[in-house]
C-alpha cells in the first residue's frame, strides 16, 4: 500500500493565511489548483506568444506539487517564514525533508520520475520563475477577493505581492497582469458578456 495519494489528499485540511482574518478561508488544495492553472496559462503565453524555451506541461506539473512539503509541516505565514535567515533556512530544511518523505511514499518505479516535480528539479530558470510568478499571482488574487468582500486586512499583502510580481517581471507575467487580472474582479454576468 502506498500513502502518496492519501497524503496529497490531506492538502484540503491545511489552511492558508493563518495570521489574517479571512472573509473566506483558503485551503492548500485551492491554492495549488489556482497556481497550477495560472502556471499553465503563463507557460503557454511564454511559449506561444513570446516563443520562450519552456514546457507548459512540466511547469504545470511542478505547480501541482510546489507546496507538497506543507502537507507534513503546515503553512508557515510569510511574515514568520521570512522574519530572519535562521527561520527561513530551518523552514526550507523542513520543507525538503517533507518533500523527500512524500517521494518515499511512492512505488519505487515512480520515485525517480515524480521526484522532479515534487522537489522542483528539472526546470530551466524561466520555468522556475513562471511557477514562482503563478504562486504570487494566486496570492494576489486571494488579496483581491478579500478586498472585494470588504476585508481591508489584505491591503498591505496585496501591495507587497504586486511589488514582488513587478520586481521579477517576465514578458508573460506582464502580459497576464495587463490582460487577465482585471477579469478576476468581474461578476459572472460581466465575465460572460466579454467578447
């Protein structure tokens, strides 16, 4: 019997944004799906519009597993995780150990091929930056959603997340920011009326 699938299934029990009041709680499962979708879109924009040497499928697969380590250690809020280098280094070590434990829960025949996506190996620099950008866009969208619900708690998080996106801007992230983000503020009727 292999625990891998059951471990990943537990993402739905891990809450994000633990230090902030949420109008609607977000689970790690929801976050991972959002990141995977955004990463896939960014990967295709990079490849098809900007002719970048990227593999959208590989990017999407990495995005699906990018926070797998949190299954065993939980989500540490960003202000705590980045408070100082000692905490950041210790948390990274815990994440790595957790990822290896998750890889170990696979059948031997799958460990080598799936390890790459789980621990983040095998991506080129642009692909890695796309996954990170997708992670940040997911956070930005959470902030936008909270603000639209009348929750001002996420105002600073929105500003700092947007600043991080702009600091590591790629052509595809700029394109996404300019052409996709505003649609996330629309109602369903407004979305359906777009050309």
